[in-house]
């Protein structure tokens, strides 16, 4: 189980592979000096709602993974990037099957 922590301790826990892909998209935007909003569905233990955070280059962002994820799914990265650039913002999306021409690239 991976974790992204924002600012003063607001965090989201999710499967390592999902966290790694979302984190990579965030870092690409932050390197360009761009902000984004990121939303996720809350767990029942914290109220079963939705949380949205504004992520920007000046805000602390910590990514913690508990295992290596192997290669990145480029199709998934593309879909997450499109979401991050949209008015709806970045959310966790289901990993699509990677196209055979992209397999093995990281």
C-alpha cells in the first residue's frame, strides 16, 4: 500500500502501482511549474466522501511506496496526464491494458 502526503499531513493511501503512476504525472506538471487539483474517494473510515487537494510547486508532496512497481504503463500515464490537464483534474483511474508496442518500456 502506497501513500501520498500533502502539506501538513493530509494523505491518501492506495495500491503502490496507482500511487506511482499518479505521482509521476504530478511530478511532470510540477517540474513545469504547473499546479493541478487531485481528487480521490475517501474511505468509509473517514466519512465516505471525496477529498480534493490543490497541488502546486511550492507545496510539500511526499510519496511512499512499499514495493517496486516494475515498468510504468505508458497508456495509463497518458490517460492520467489528460485527466490532470482537464477541468475535472487528476483522479485515480483504472489501469488500462497496455498496447503491445509499448510493453517493456519504462
